[in-house]
C-alpha cells in the first residue's frame, strides 16, 4: 500500500495538521469530515474486499463515521453510545462470523 501510494506521488501535498483538543464526542464528529486517510485509495485498489467492509460499516444503524486505519489493517465505525456500538457489533457478528469485532470506548 505504501509503495502504491508513493508511486502515485502520494504525500507531495502533505500539510502538517494538529488535531484540536476535543471537548466532546460531537466536537470530534464535527471535525472528522475535514480529514482523510491518504492510504485508502491505494489500499482499496490493491485490496478491493476492504470496500465491502467499509460498506458494511456504513450500513449499520447509528453509524456516525467509518474509516480505515492506516494502510487498512483495521476498519472501524464510530457511534455516539456504547450501546449503539454493541448492537452494531452483534449485527456484524451475525453477518460476518469470521470478522474480528469488538465494541469499545474512545477516551476516558
């Protein structure tokens, strides 16, 4: 994925970005649409099955944000409550019993 990114001139327009201090989950969710994982396009080209994973996460009720971490080792969805995340996890486990799925909390 990194080689494919480099081969397309990836990173030539990088700018340093410092995330703000998030005072609330809503603040985080408002900020996330202004961000992007630059490795997602080459990862999806090399591993098209990631698109199915992201689509499944987007389809979950209550999903606030769906992303792929880094070069695609993990895909995740954010929810406003732990209960919503747990329900989504149960739903995904029934549809994809071979996936590793865990509901957890961000922050303290």
